[in-house]
C-alpha cells in the first residue's frame, strides 16, 4: 500500500480505526499509523485498524461466530457484580 492509498483509505474511514473509532496515536510511536487489515484467505484489503483491534481479530481467528459469542459473553457478564464467587 502506498502512502497515498493509506491516506485515501484513512480519509474514507474518517481518520479513525474501522472497528473502535480511535484515531492513530502520536507521531514517532509504533502506533502512529493504523494497520492495513486484510482477509487472510483472499488477501483482499478490508480497512485500517489500530493495533489492538487488528490483534484482537487475529486472536479470534477472524471468525465472526467467535466474536459474536465473545460479545454475548461480555453482555451477560457486563455488570460490576461477579457472576462467580472469587477464589
């Protein structure tokens, strides 16, 4: 991806991560730019993601069912009260 392609995609995304909406971090850091996310089967570029979102998708093996299950889990256990007794 060229710098111009990156800038065009970033502009199309409103200047933020396509998942969480966070902007790229400050200049001179390892997260100054967003990561180019792609479909690992087809190689097609999907968008620009921050490091956390890009890593998260990878850890969930880019599987929407796993992500939905994780979201449902967080919703079920979203209150401040623990659902299991602490050890």
